[in-house]
């Protein structure tokens, strides 16, 4: 499913984020930036060891040795990935606190989009942030993600945003969230 928003496009697709050829892909990272499981591990593996080295440098120089905070984003090269850049963001761990988790998840999407725009990036692929090992319920996360992206695209000239979803089930959930968001905005699907 692909729609136009203010001259920008938002597309939902099923796929492997490490194979996306958008200028940037988003890594649902952990705060260490050193890789891990799920999307984070797959991106680090596909990008090669240079990604870890750049992440170490960011941790040391830009973050003063600290972890990247939830909702924040940093950018690295893509190395062996088709994408030129990886934007790393830490999504919230689901703890049942809907409002706090929602705010942090919105920040992950918006800060990633802002960082892409600041770096002249016109196309970006997102995974479903926080819905894996961080246990954010995909039905709730999809609504937050879609609304955050739509809001950003309505107010910015950007380009292409792709939600690269892991399964048909996740695709259906995100498609439902997108259709509901568009109904509220009175967009034709």
C-alpha cells in the first residue's frame, strides 16, 4: 500500500530491512549501539564490522561513553548495506504505561525523520520499532508509528518513507492503522 501525503510518499511493504535500497534504513537499536537481537543484530551483521567501529566512536565521542537514550537517534554510514546510512534509534521497552511508551515511540520516529532531513536524506525505511524483544504491542505501536509519520510528512517536504514489515500479520496491522488514520484525515485510500 502506498499513499501520497503533502507531496511525500508513505508505503507499507513486507520485506527484509537489510535489503532496502532507500538512502537510509532505521535500526531499532539498543542503547549500547553494539548490535543485539532482531532487527538490530541483522543490520549489524549485514553492514559488517565497520558499523560496530563507528558506533563505538559515537558512544565515546558524541555520547560521552553513555548509552543512546530512548527516543533519540544517531546516524552512521551503511557500509555493506544497500542503504548509504543507518539511523539508530532506541525504542521504548513496553512496561504497560501507554502514555509514556507512546511519547518515547513517537520520539523515535520523529527524531529519526528529523535526522534524515538534516542530512539531506530523501528516502528512509523503518522497521516496526519496539515490537520485537521490547514487547510493545504491535497494534498499539502501529497506530503510534503511522500517526507520527503522517504528522511529520504533513508538515515537511521529505520524500519517501517506507515501513518495512517482517510478516504478513504485521503488514495487516499496519495497513489497518493506516486506513484508520486516513479515514480521520478524510484521505482517499
